[in-house]
């Protein structure tokens, strides 16, 4: 069941109780330019409305209707009606790409007139409008009744249903309830449940570009239905999603990339502006001052297309607060499983900023469409984009169905994760299907396309058709929750791959050194077990500039366009005599997939990268372990910190600076008494180290340091023990084990 529109008008986008607040908003200083443009639009000669020199008809329709409902301006109302009756007859070429967006915007603007200017419209005119609403509805990609396409991704998951059809249906419900019943029925049955599944993670699976676009469309349903009187149709965790693009914002104004990143957004020296009402709509509805702060940073001026809705939705009671108040690490939980860790905040564009930004991704579900096969990937930024997502969207050769997009950019090989190359994998997965098209698959050694590449149509599909690709096993950050020293994430990503993979566990540990010369490090520990020891394994690290490989150390610099950052990666496992590191890339091999370069020649940015290293064991084995320690520093700055492998029979990890990080060798939670391996510098008289020991079973542990004993609690969700001021040997005893020994 779903709520019905109330028996009153207006009821689309506003009701009578909202009018006093909207009238006051006209005089708010921050709304001055918005209101002035609305007044300007309302005064355009409607006989010239379709001239190239005038704003879009939809803007004029909405502005005049607003002057009528707010000010009682009869002439404005009549202008709105006249223009609505003319433009509703407009013809569209249904074969034009994305034409549904223009059709829907026209429908929604005329629906406003139908609802707000109701007293000026006679029955004949109403029936005329309704007939054209249904004509236009039938031209939408979702069809009418809106049964086509899926309810999770795709164009139907944008404006068509969540704004245009529902809004139109609300307006005309008294005379003809069909459009509302069909669209609201599908929305509440399919679209709201799907979003209520992923909203609690606070992360939109369609990425930086399409995620913001679709999130804004989803917020329209929130506002339209709430203003109608139905309340919020979604879980209130919808209000958390915008943090995704705040936390991934880089100091240079761009973002850590996610999904089909649109290349015009990533042009050099550009502060990325996403869709203009994302933060205003979410911040105003959910009373989020940090979102309002980001809104005014991205848009000091609202584009013409959005001034009408900006005026309606802006909540002047929500005063901006600086994002600098936010914790430096945020965990985006199930069903996503991503952690973003930062060393600082930036409120503008500053390529010299000392802030490090790291993404650690498990990625529990694969939704396809604009999402990539990137489970387990990581990214790093410090004075330049260092560990990158490779490839880019659009350009002359990079559009949705282009070879670059479908064979490289979306594939695992373009991301910082692991490949297992089964030469016969295409026998099992010979084709990929998406958007009604079928094309031959390619073997990049990476993750599988669930459902042969077709996206889930409904939530039941997502949950029951093998779209699960990973599971978070542990997460933690601390000890200070606002400025944590360590940020930890572990996941099992086996399900992302075909049966060539028996097990893939990846652990991330980000260390914030709070040191100007050596700001941070990321430790990545992998246990990879293949179905066949002859399936070669590749550990990938992508870069913009050519990596310099010397033995087990790789140096990646970002020295161009005013950047000055450097990443030093030490591969501590596999050991040196079982390690091959190969640099792949450069002219003719920028987007190389085992013999083919899937080019994208968009020239205005280097964001797509051109290089990667492939670290592989030189000897075939069913199981291999990778341990990589990446530290960030300035080019030409102090020497890189030394790193050391630290291990014993139960634990393995690394020492860097005054930190020792240890993981379970077996990948399982440790539940018995164990000795902690001594770090190479621990015998120095001045040594005082921080230890982070992962993969411990939950409960109380006794820590023995020489003659001293202390008790610590390990939580189930973290499985981590953090010890400070360590200078000697350590023994860990689960309290249950000690209790058994005393019996």
C-alpha cells in the first residue's frame, strides 16, 4: 500500500502551511539572487519564450506559478497557464539520447501549474493537460504504465518516476488517479525498499558522478511525498549518504574516483561541482549543517535550471558548520564496507595541502551499471593523486558501451586490487550483457560480472542472484575517534571472483603519523588462494606518472601540474627471491589488458593514468601472501622511512616509524595464548612503539609485558588490540584460557 494525495490544493511541492515560510524566504540575504532570478523569469515575454535568447520554458512556467501562489499575482498565474497549455503539446524525438530527462522536466513544471493555478484552469483545459501528460508519459524510457527497466539502477532510477510521474500524478489525482497509482505503487513496492537496503551504509553505489545525480533524484521523492503529507518514504539514513563525497574530496578540489567518473569533471585545476541541489536538499531536509557548508562552497550561484527548487527546498534554519569539525575517519558500513581515512580537512583547492586521503574498500554488493568491478581496491592522495583508479568515462572513445569503458575502465585490472589469471575463464563467461546489448567478454584476470553484467531489477534480484561480492570481517579506528592514529578494515572478497579463487582476504591499516615530514602510511595484507597453483596472481598499483622500481621498492611521484607528492611502496611479501615487480604502461600500453590497449584519448586531464605495477610471486603456488607498506612524503623531502617485516609462527606484519602492525597468518581470529614478535628496533633503549594486533577473538585479553600484567577488551567488530609504549616482549593470553589454567 501507499499513501494517497490529500483532498486539498496546492499539494505538489508545497501545501498551504508552507506558504508563510516561503514568503519570508524572499527576503533572506542568501536567497536574494535566487529570488531575483525567479522574478526575472516571471517577467519574460511568454510570446518569446521559445527564443534562443530566453530561458527554458520550464523555468518561466515555474516562476510564474510561484508568483501566483505566493503573491496572488493573477497575471502571473495566467501567464503560467498559457505557457503550460502551449508547451505541453511539444513534440520530442524519442530516439534522442536521454530525451526522457527533458520530457520529465516539462511534465513536472506543467504539473505545478495544474496544481497551484487550479482555480484559473477549467475542466476542458484540465482534460487537455491530462491527455498530454499521458502522451508524454508513454514516451519515457520507463514507459507508461512505468513497468520497464529496473528499480535500482538505470534511467528509471532517476527523475522519471521519483519526480516526474509521481509529481504529475499528485497534481492530477482528483481527475485521474492512474499516473499516481501506477508510479507510487511501483515506487513504494520496489524503489523505496531497494534504497532502504543500501542507505544505512551511507554510500551510494553509483559513484561520484552518477551517485550524486541519482541521489538528488531520490531526494526529490523525499521532498515531494513529505510535502504532500505522506512523510519520508525512506529510511532516515538517506540523510547520511552525502558524507561520501565530503570524505572523498581531495585537497586539489577533485575526489577519489568511484565508478563512471565523468572526465569533464576531472579537468585540471577544477573544483568539482556536483549536481547543484544535492547538499541543499539533503542538508535542508535532514538538518545537516555540514551539508549546507558544502552546498555553499560548491555553489555560490545556483544555475538557472535549479533556482525554482532551490527556493522551495532551502531551509534557513540550518546554519552551515565547517567540515573541519568532522572526524578524520568515517566507516561506511554494510552493505557497502568502505572506510575513508584522512589526516586533515581542506575547504578549497590547495595542491600544497599536507592532507592525506585514503580509501579502503571491501565492497559487499555489485549493482553493475555505473559501478565497477573494484572490490578490495584502495586509493591514495597526497600532494597529488598517487594510487589511482585508472581509466575514465566518456571522451571521444570512452562512452558507456565503448571498448575502453567495458573492457578496461570498469574492470578489476583498472583498480588497485588483485588479479588471478585463469587462461580458460572465458569458457565459463564468454559474454557480457547490459542495456539490451550482448558483446564478447575479455579476460582481464579480475572479478566476475554477476548476472552476466545485467544489473539487478529489484531488491530480491540483488539479494538472491549472486550479486554479493564481499563481506566485512572487521573494522576499527582509534584510539581518538575524532583524530584517530590508526584506521583498520578487513574483508573477504572471494565471492567477487569466479571459482578460480578459493579465498581472498584483504586487510588495510592506515596510520596517521601526525608528522609533517612523514604524514601517513597504508599497510595492505592479502591472503590469496587460487583454485590452481598455475593461475598467476597480480597485485596491482596504478599511477599517473611512471613508477620507478628498484628491487622490492616502488616509487610513484606526482610531479606535474603543481603537485609534489610521492608514494614509496615496499613489498615485504612475497620475499625478494620469490618476487617479480613489472611496470606496465606508457605510450601504447596505458590501458593494457593482456595484449590489447583499450585507449581513451580525452586530452584535458591526466586523471585516467597511464601506468601500473604488477607484483607477482615468481614461483607458482596455490596460496600466496602479499604484504605491502605504502608511505607518503614530499618529492625531494626527507628520506623514506625504513620498513621491516615482523613475524612469528602466528603473526605477520610490518614495522614503520614507531608503529608495528600485525595480522593473523592463517587469516582466522586468534583465540589462544601467543607471543608477539619483537620488532627490529624494540631492543633499542629508547624504543617506545605502538602495536596494533589484528585478528584477535573478541573478549578480554591479558597482556604481559615482563612482570607487568594488564587487561584489555577486544570487540567483535574490531578484533584489534592497540598497545602503546611497547619496548620489550609481549605475551597475549585470552582471559578464558587463563581461567582454564587456574582450574
